[in-house]
């Protein structure tokens, strides 16, 4: 059962009239960035633009947290919208709550930069982080939705490149099979108002640009996970991507990877973005912090 605080939050959102449809993808991107960039940073944090080996990024840090582990974070948005700037406020809250230095990676977006551009940028940012003197055992990769899938792709690409694995991976409502054939796209269609089969198909078409959806770096739920870092998976039982997390958990566990997989009832897609508005968001972020602490100890 969802908390009274979440139910009140959801009712308020439902009562807010939706904006008019954007004219195109660029207008949608601009709307999101304008609205999200205006949100304040968490108290006691700072955000600094950095060049992560040629990939733009924003580093969110808490006061006194210079020695915190590095949380390499990839935003959601179906590989086609959102940015590090749009996630800056959220990143600052993550930095404070999880006691990490959160590096928000501004990976390139489709359709201008189709697969594997985002994966290439993720690897570049990870190489940069290692080159800055961060031990791999003090780095955790993470992300939500498409960024959760990109986190998994980074673990696979790092293994293929002979790079050390980070200490762990955090996959939140991860989009991890771009064929979009999971049963939860149908069974949860009525309870997921943020991500649908139609949206997933449109986003996959833009990102893949005619390439094979079964490529493991595009669909990590289909990959061999042997030798990859421990992972934490949080997903809502009510969202369309529920089965993607279950599929990743299954293949990772079969390969001997340590997996923490938890489903939260009645939550929207990537509810952590609303931290600390209701207890379920706080609970998930607290558990992310505990996971990071455990794998980087």
C-alpha cells in the first residue's frame, strides 16, 4: 500500500493541467531543461561543471565530502531527452543523502547521436574518473530508466575493454531490453502514466537507428553478465519496465553476480526523482546509499 504522503502527492499531480504538446523534440528538451534547471540544490551542496575526458558533466558534492565515493550517474529520458543540467538538483540531493560525489554525465542523445554514442560517452567518463585517481573500488555507476540500461551497458563495455569493474551498479526502473516485448508493457499499461509501449518503441527507433535491438550493449538484459560488478535494482511493481529489472536480475544472478532486486508497490516510473517528497522515495534513496557504502567500504 502506498503511503498517505505519496497518495496526496499523486492527487496533486493529477489535478495539475498538462502542458500543451511540444512542437518537436527540441522544444520538449528545452521545456524540461528550463523547468528542472531552476530547481534549487540541496542544502549544503555545490554543483560544478566539469569536462570528463571530452564529455560534459556536472559534479555534485556535499560540504565536507571531498573523500566521498564517486557515483557516476546517467540520467533517464529514453536516450533522447533530459541532461545533466536537468538532473542537477536531484544529483545534489543524491550527493547529500548517499554521501557520494555525484558525477552527472551529459552523454550524447539520439537521434543526432544514435547507439552506441551514449555507451561510448559512458566509457569515456568512466576512464576519466579512473584517470583522476579514483580507485575502481570507490566508484559506483548508476542511472534511471535509459540511464539504468546505460549503467548496465557500461559494466559490459568496461569488461570488454579490459577496464576494472566499478564497485557496483545501481539500476533504477532500468530500460534494459529495447525490443520492448516484456509482458509488463501490457499488464502494467493502465498503472504506468509515464512510460508506455508506444513511447518505448519510438525512443528505441530513434536510439537504435536501424541497428539490432539484441546487441547486448543496447539491451543488457540479453547479455552474459559473467564477472560484472554487484548491482542494486529498484523498480515499481506498477510500471511497464518491471519485467526488464526482473530479466536483468535473472541473467546477472545466473552469472554469479551479487544482486539486490526490490520491487516497490504502486510507485510511478523513477519515483526517486521526487526525493524527499514522500517516504517511498526516501526509502529507495536510503537503500541506494547503504548499497554504495557496502560495496565501497
